[in-house]
């Protein structure tokens, strides 16, 4: 694959907020003293009267966001995933999820790729937490272009949305003209032997894995699942029927995330082998992001291995 432009999805998030701020007078952004890192500082600079720094008080931020949403505002509340989903879970559940308010949670610095910040900040549990909240939409874009599409879709969606962004710059593989629809997955690579269902920064790795498998005579289908909830059941069932084996790939604990969501659908509809690739129920550690991703098997090489394991299970 040719060298691709790289961009962190958190950067695209901040840029799209500025664009949307010009179109929506009722769009308000809150941050918990991390505007430089979450990139909401771009919105602050453009629309200071619609930006509020609540300080290091994430629970309060979610309650304030709920109050603003109740008055008709479209509110983005931002912090690191560890704090937005973890520290503020009660307020997200009770103040935003329960009344189904129009709050969009912009959670940055998710997953192992936070790197040197270490285990305390490498949130690999947030998707699992947010999946348990009734009515919460979860979007995990693959790259900068898709991140912008996801933010715009979130604004147009009536209800709570959890958007997951990363710190690490990743290859941009999404084309500007490609559609984005909440609740829909997209087939990126056609294949007949095995399906790799990936989300976030693992989507590019899944494409690379499919290329490597093709060179070995194995036809791998790749599905980009940017929406984890509501998940696209139709595309999963079709893939299970046509390829007979599935590998899931995510920068999240294998418990509660994409792998769990896919396994639930497949076990209820077309039971086929499902091999989950993610963080194997362990905490992260401090280190360079790219090295950590390889250490935890969140890379194309490991996806090739796991695809072959899934194929072996299918034959048995």
C-alpha cells in the first residue's frame, strides 16, 4: 500500500467542530481543562462565547451538558475517554442517557495508543461501559476523514452519542466521497474465505492483513464497523453466511467491545467461528504507541495469524 497521509482523529474532531459551529448557532462545546489535548480549543478560539471550560470536574461537565441540552442546545462534552466514560459514568447514565438528551460525548485519547501516559490513561473499557446505556450511540471512526463524517452525523442525530477518538496519527484510508451513516458498516475489501470486522485504527491494519493473506492465497473480506452501537446486523449476517468465519479487531478490551457485539449477533443468527483480537483482559503499560500496539497484537501481522486460526476452526 502506498504511503498515506496521517492524521489523529482527535485533530479531525476539533476541526469539524469549528466547521459545524458556523452552521449551527445552537452548538455548544464543554471541556474539562483539556482543550489543547482534545482539540476543542480550536472551537474555543473561533466561538469563545459558546465554549465553556468547567475545570477538572467531568461529572459536573456532563450534568451541565445535560442542562444545556434540555434548553435546546446541541452539546459536545469532551475529555479523555478514561474520564468521559469512566469517571463520569453515573452522570452520563442518569443525566444524559436516562432522559435521552442531545449530548455528544467527544472522548479522546482512547486505547493503548495513548502510549507513554500508561495504564491509568489507556482506556480500553469505555465502549463496554457505553454499550450498557440504553439508547447510547457509539461511533469509533477509522481515520481523520471518517472522524469528521462521524461528528457531523452526531450533530444530525437526535439523542446521546459517544464518539471515540485517538491520540495517535493514523493513515487516512477513507475517501471524502464515501458515505457515512450511523448504524451501517462498510465493506472495504471483498473476500470469500474469512471476514475481518474492524473498528478505529485497526481498520487500516485489517486492510493490510487482507493484502498479506491474499498473497498467501486466502481471500479475506474487510468490514469497517465505525458504528458499534447500533451495530449493522445485516452486514454481519451476510458476511457470516458467505465466508463462514469472522475475526474482530479493536483497540479495546476483548470483553464488552466490538468483539462482544459481533459475537452476540452471530451466535443469535448464523453461528460461525468468531476470533476476537483486542486487549486480552489486561491493563496497558507505558511505552511508545506503535510498539505497544504490536506488543498487544493490535497489528496486521497478528490479524493474519488470527484469520488463519478462524479458518482452521471453520474447517473443523
